[in-house]
C-alpha cells in the first residue's frame, strides 16, 4: 500500500496547527507581553513550513516502515524525541537551567519541571497529536479506498 500526502492536505494541517499556535501565544500573557507577540507572529511562516516538513518526514518514516502502525506510537516516538532534544537544549550551553536550580530541594525542582512541561510540552503534545491524528485519518481513508 503506497500512501501519498498531497501538498494541499499538508498545507491545511499546517495552517490549522499554526493558527492554534498563534491563538495559544496570544492567549498566554507570558508569551504576549511587549514585543513577544509580534515575534511569534513573525515566525509563524517558519512554523507553517516546519509543520509541512514534519508531515512529510512522518510520511517518509511511515513508508520506510520505521513507525509503528498504532496511533499512540506514531505520536509518542516523535514527541519523546523532540522533548528530549528540547530538554538537552535547555540544559546545555552557557547558562544551563539545571545548574540554576541546584540550591533548591526536590519538590521545588519538580514544581519547576511541571511548570515547564505545562508551558512547553503540553502545547507541543497537543500539536503533534493533532498532526498525527490528521495524518492517521488520511491513512485510513487511503487504505479503505485501496481495498474497494
């Protein structure tokens, strides 16, 4: 079974996720203070293009057989890899976040981690789940049309 991804479908998925991203940014007062809202608005074309590229990467990995057929694994594998990359990026460099919290106890660090997770990982998870869901629905539609 060969699964194709038309550019229009990838563009619509990316447009929906980008609009959701902008709504999240403008509804979150921490991300919308000062010129931050304008910054996120100006990078929205890059987000749109990045999501289109992500959709095609998922399709290539799917066609190569590197992703499990179940929806949960199609979502979790990319999400965990991106989350791991973000966590490494935040905790390396000239001012790692972990070193700033060494004087705190475990519960304060866990509190920081959950705040970080809610602000960063939750929107990322919702976005990737939406992309995976829309691509998964397309797979089922193509599979049903091929079997007829």
